C-alpha cells in the first residue's frame, strides 16, 4: 500500500477544512495555538513511517495521554480498576458533573475527565514518582527521550481547572479517590500537558497495533489480553460523545484530545495520528476527523 500517496491525496482534499472549527480557549495556554496546523503520520508494525504537514511540530496531546495512564494502570492495578470506573460510553460531554453525581462518583469510563482522574489516583505513588514513571513510559514508547511536560500548559490547566477540581472533589466525597484532589490533579494536569509531535504520537501507540509488543524495540508494553481491552475501550469511549459518529465514519479505535490530536489503531497493521487544533462541537479535531475518515476510505483498512 502506498501510504505516502494516500497522505498526499488527503492533504490536498483537507486543505479547505484546516482551521474550520474552534481552537479551545477554556485552557488559555491552548487558545494561543494557531488553527492553521495540520499533520498526519502513519507508523506501521513493519517499521515504515509516512508523514505529511507539520508532523515534526510539538503539540499538547491532552486527553490522548489517557491511553498512556490507563496502560500503566492496567499493568499496575489490573482488573481491580473496574470497581472504580466503568466501561460504557458516557453520551455526555467529557467534563460533565451531572452524570457523576447521579452515578455515585463512579465515572462511566476511563477516557472522560473524571475517569482519567480516577486512573491517575490508581497509579499514584507520590507526585514526583508518578510523573517520572509517566514520562519514562512515554519516552520509551515514543522512542523520544526529549518528550516532556509543558509546564506552562500544566499551570494554565491548574489555574483554570475548576471543573476538574469539582469532579475530583465530588469523587472524593463518594470515597472514589484515595489521594487528595490536589495531588491527583497535579498528575492529571501534567499528563494532559505532555507535548509531542504527530509522528511521536503514531510511534507511541504502535504497541496497541501489535498485541501489546512495541515492534520498534520488541518490548512487551501490555499483555495481548489487555491490549484487546484497550482497543475496545478506545472504540467505544475514545472520542467523547461523538464516539458513535467516529466509529461510523472512521471505523477504528481511537483517542482524541482537545489539543487537536487523534491517534487511531489498525490492529496488526499500523497506527495513524493526526493533529489539527480547531475542534468540532464535541471537542474532536474537525479536519483531523475528516482526514481519518478519508484515510480508512482510501486505504480500505477500517476494522470492519
Ligand atoms: N486537560 C483537558 C481537560 O481537563 C483535557 C480534555 C481533553 O483533551 O479531552 O479538560
């Protein structure tokens, strides 16, 4: 398959859509990013890589990081995690408080904000230790030792993260957090602030396309049983309350973030990452979603 030709074709078609939508400004540091970026990267289990656009420019991965913390939690805590967080699509926005109240502080799934906050609590071993573990993990799976937190973004999230703070406190009141809201949110805000390129992102999730083994290094990152579960969760819960539309249009497990990134998995074949900062009303990259739809159409490689 000539993936470079496919990416070139997508880029030509997508150009009029780049910048359509809205760059989020509820985290002020994200609002400063230009809407005009677009990047796409493919990383295959056979070691081939293809890129188009700004694929070497760093962006804030935001909620895509929830895949990394959940991978660590699945490994550290295993199935016990599911006592504290569900596995169903939420059908509500990623930062809704209402559902959390009437479901007694148990978030619907690990990819909405309260679910990710519980996951951060489950892997908490101290602020410094947990953040170091996370960075070590991300550097390993990306193969890029320079990946780091963006302290400016983390601070902006802390300053303006009142809704996340409300969710953490609500869950604490239901005894679904072990640590203090501030400690857990320190991990959560930092994980969201991780900066990497679109190519780094495609590389970082490659183990999910290869039964949990990173084909770049041969390292086992996750068991094949847990990898199946992760891909299933991404398919059913990875795109906020637009997960049904994404599955219909793209047909792949994926995870998005409000930084405009989306990572998607074609099991046994490849990963494809996109980045374009302007979002649709559900919080997913507008041009990015369309680009992934075109990708599975032209490459004829959705999971269905
Ligand atoms: N840091 C963002 C927040 O907490 C992440 C949201 C997202 O990417 O879904 O609202």
